[in-house]
C-alpha cells in the first residue's frame, strides 16, 4: 500500500513559516515526512482507530505520545526520531522545570479537551 516507506522527520521548514502546509497531516500522509506536531497527531489518530490507548503530551514547542505500559507506568514515544524516551531525558533535553510538570503544563497525558485547546493555540499562530 505504501511501498514500506517509513515516516520520517522533515527538516525543511519544519515550523511551517515559509509554507504552512508543511505542518499538515495530509502532507505527512502524502510524503511520509512530518514534524513534531504532525507525526504524533497522525499516530494518535491511527491509535484511536484501532482502539489503542495513546495520549498526546506536550513539551516546549513539541508533542510526543504517551502509552500506559503493562506495568501501569507511562511509555513515552518520540516520533521525531522513532525512540522510546524516558521522562528524565525529556526533562533535560527540553529544559522542563519541575513547576511546569507539577502544574501539568508539560509532560501530562492530554485529555481530548486539552488536545483541542493545544490545536487551537497552534492554529492561531499560523
């Protein structure tokens, strides 16, 4: 169906400043390249369709996926590089404060309501 072509990170205009369609999920589906918003949102759509429990989570200027693991601990999936990312790695690489985590600004599994609020904030920046 897709020629076994993997989905990869698109380093060209990943913020969509020159061409806002670069951040669209439809562009990701056509080219198999996306960025730190379109890759996790597409993953979330697919996970919902097959009944898998997956949540979007936010870091500064970034989204990633959280799955509940078999041991009832969160498993973080970083789709921009295809790796599992530990909480300490995300905290240090994104310079996230303990206060931001405590206030559930970053690293919290988003509810559907929070997901829509984040999408609206992203759309208003375009």
